[in-house]
C-alpha cells in the first residue's frame, strides 16, 4: 500500500532510542526525511546518519532537551534551515516518574510539566506556521495509558500525560481548518530500553531474572500476556501520519494489548 508519505518531513522528539527511534525508522522506510531530536548529541547524530545511509533519506540529528524552551527553539530553527518546515510532528520525548504526591517537590512537578506538556505546546507554536504554508500536516502526541488508567507510583507522570492528551484534543480543533490533523496515541506496555533497565534494577538483588519480571508484569496487566514492541507501535504511528487516516482528528488511540479496563 502506498501511504503517500514519500518526501514528507517529520520532526520526532526523543528520536534516538526506543519508540521514537522505531517511529523514525518506520517513517524513513516510507521515504520520509527526518529531524531527530534528543538530549544525547553523539547518539542522535549517529542514529540520524545510520538511517540516512540505510534508507536513502535526508536526516539531521539535533541535540536538545525539550524541557527547555531555548532548546526547543534550536530544533525548530534547525528544521526550518534544513527543510523549510515540517509536514509531521511527533511529540514523543518523555519519561516515567516515581514519587508520592505528598513528598514530590514543586521543581519535579515543573520539570515534568515542561517535558510532557510545554514541549508539545512550544513545538506546535514553532512548526504549525510551516505546516500551514505547506498545505497541512500531522501532529501526533505519544502520551500513555496512564493518562486514563493511572499507576499509583507515578502521579506526576499520570497527571502530565493526561494534560498532554487534553492539549492534543484542544489543538486539534484549532488547526483542523488548516488541514492539520492532531491525534494522541496512548501506548500500554511497550518493551523499551527504559523498561529493561528498570527490570534489571528491580531484580538485581533477587537473582537478576529481569525477563521473568517483565513477563509477570505483562501477565498481570495485559490480556494479550506480553509486551508490545516499539516496531508494532511505530506501525500505528505511520498509519496515523498517512492519508489512510485522513478522517482521524482529535482522537486518542490505545495501543495496549487490551490493558485499558474501561470503554
């Protein structure tokens, strides 16, 4: 199936590892040029170069922390300089938290607000004008099932991802007139490096069976009884970027192996 994405330009935050990298690889396979943004300069530039060589697309890697307004501006400036704008924006950068509401300080709340919400706001403000000039575009927000079904040990993550979901819905109504489609994806258990690292730490003193630990998590939470792969999730992102999803506007899609317990 021709998804009609060839020669589009996509900006992906958190694009050097895990879900963001899988989405980048899947889009590049469709002929999409890429701007990858991530904090680690060496890694993001190396991954951008690798994808360019393997897929024959143009790529740039931008070292930036999207929780900082000035560094978001660097991503936008690099995109405009290299490609004149973007057709696709995927706000993917983020990470889990671990705290209680009673003990978490204000600065931790502020950091996650900037990382999960304000980064998306600032990226949209910076790139929507170029999407308008190009005749339209797609903005996708990688939130989490925790936006609707929270985990007790990460209240800040739950709250900021829920706010991101609402921002996405609100933005969708503002820019649909410009032929810009905005949607949210709420993944469930996706086997990212973060999950593997966490499992290794949790099992370090009990024999190190991190794979067994992850299997138990999947059995407990996902009716499908396994983690999804970043590649499985990336396929859905690519679909939403394409004209095949032309009537998908302002929605939230769960890719969770049945984990969500409500309708």
